């Protein structure tokens, strides 16, 4: 999810916004920028909300500390950082999945 949100944010910020605001009004590139910021912007917004909920639920299930959780959630708002946050979170989940779990108490 973070990868999809990150790609949309990069396209939106690094392609759509410059085309919309730095090209001649009414030109084809400006209209493409308008389309990107309108449609991909909305898609990014909805997918980011899904990302927030999904990441929050994962954080609760994996019992992440609040700092790790907040950093992971906020990284989705900064272009390119969502890729790092996903890598970091995935590595943590894999590392914790491989860790030995305490044996259940007999009683």
C-alpha cells in the first residue's frame, strides 16, 4: 500500500504540479498536469486514508511503539519517504516473525 501511495505522490508532486503550474495556460502539458492533479490527487487521498488505517491496524497487531507507528504513518505524506517507511516496517515485521516466541505457560 505504501508503494502505491508513494508512486502516486511522486507522480502528483514531481510531474502533475509542475505541468499544471509551470507550462502555458491551456497547452496540452498544462491540461495533462490539470488531469494528474485532479484525478491522481483524489486517488492518492483515498489510498492514503486506506494506508493510514491499514498501517495503524498493523501497528496495533504487531504492538509497535507509538513513535515507530507515527513515523510510519507520517512518511506517507512526504514524497519518496513512504518507500523507506515500507521497507523499514516490512523488515521489522519479518524480523519479529522470525524471532522465537515464548512457550505458552502450562497450567
